[in-house]
C-alpha cells in the first residue's frame, strides 16, 4: 500500500517523468491493485499493476538497475518507486536502500508550478500581473517601492516572453489558413498575410564570380568580419578599444524567477475567492469568468 499512499500524497498537479525517455505522465486513478497513468505528450493511458511493482521491487533488492538500460515498459514503474523511502537514484541507477533515510529523493517528480504548460504559465502570469496592477500605480514607477517595482518588471517580462512564444505558435497556424492578400477579422483586430525579405549573402565564391562577370572590383564588398576580428583579439595582443568603439549601456536583467512564490500567490488568490460569500462573491466570480473568457478568446485568436 506504500505506493498507493505515496501517490495519494502527491500534490495536485504534480507531473512525473520517465527516467530514460523523459516522457511526462500523471497518475489518474489509484486502486488497491493497480494505478492508471496518462502520458501528457500523447494522451496514451496505461495500467500499472501491483504485482509488477512487486517483481521490480524484488529485483531491486538484489541488483541496481541502470537508467540507460531500462525497458520503456518498466520506466513508469521505476519512476513511481523512486519517491518511496526505500528507493532512489544513485549514479544514474535505480537502487534499493536498506536504510530508509537514504531513499525517497526522486529527480523524476516535477512540482505543479514547474509542470504547467506555456499557455498555462502565460494565463497565470497574466492573472498575477492583473492583480499587481490592481494594487499599485504602475503609471508612476518613481513612486513605487523597490520590491513592488521589481515584481512588476519580472511579471511584465514573463508575460512578454510567454506571449511572444505563443504568438509565434499562433503565427504558424494562421499562415496555413491565410492566402495571399487575405484578411482575417477577429473580435479584437484584423490580420493579413505579408512578406518580408531577409537577405543572407551567398558563399564567397558565388559572390566573387558574380562580381568578376561584371568587372566589379572585389575590394568594394570586402570588409571587416566581426567573428574573425574576435578571433584575432583572442590570440594576439591587439587591444579591443583599438578596433571597437565601445559604449556601455545600463539595463535591467532578470536573473531569477520565483516560480514557487508565484504559484503560491495564485493559490492564495484562489483560496481568498473561496472564502468570499454572498453577492460580492458571485459578482467577483462573474468578473473572473468574464476575464477567463476574454483571455481564451485572445489566445484562440
């Protein structure tokens, strides 16, 4: 029953990953004699039976199993065993520990915060950003406390990053639907297909042949190659400031994101919503449902 108990204790939304093929999956059903799992990358479902766990556990008491040699069918079993106190991973092997204090540390569990898809992260970050904007005057950053301004910058950066990632994905799908000069209209705007040229020089010989055919001096197109110049700087005593005009520009760089803190804040917002009762609660829920609908429409557009 330790396996079932450990699966029940997993935080909702936790994702598991197979050790060798790195396929993400989740436990969808827990029964006394079996577990049912679903792979996130394909939707495939599998049943993991209790007696098979027993066979694997008996084998591990005698021999460690190399992750690189795990059969694909055994991988989910190994993943689910590793969080138990008697098992774990050591030197890329699945191993049994006679001392329970040494086991239970699994690298194949992904927290709910980290397991979210990119659209889910964008949705959550947008909610957090909306909540933050509700509580401060972002139009006058000079008056903001430093920690609030830092949070604002991080969330704006995260939303921009995930939105651009999703925008590129949406662009590929739209290009398949758009013919030349066609326009598509949505609730929030209109798009059309357009073409931009991105020029890349051919190889040197092709360029030189074309120039020679027209008696154009090669010197006209020869210039400084930055990559080659950097190599010269690295292997000679040439000073950088002799060949580069250097201008320093101060900027803000996001170096870390507290995903767990953001996820915790989202849970707090959800818990606060559950505590609100009466007409105010219904009105707030209606507002959130409307916001969700608008976000879904924007994402689908």
